[in-house]
């Protein structure tokens, strides 16, 4: 993650790194918080299933 932040910081116009996880995944949410990510409620993820399994 540190390398990803460094790559993003070095890229012109890149102002942030976003990570997506499920609300009901406490382990992933804890990992994100431990890496310095803040939870953000400002976006909504829209999804449609293709019917493929």
C-alpha cells in the first residue's frame, strides 16, 4: 500500500487512492483503517449482475 500511495502521489492529477470493501467485512474494514484509510460515505456503488456464475 505504501508503494501504491507513492505511485499515486507521483502521478500528475491523481489526488487519492480508493479501496472498496463490503460493509459486513470487519476484517477488511480493520485492515483499511490500519493502513490509514478513512471510511467515506460520499459514494454509492452501483452494480448489475450479468447472470453468469
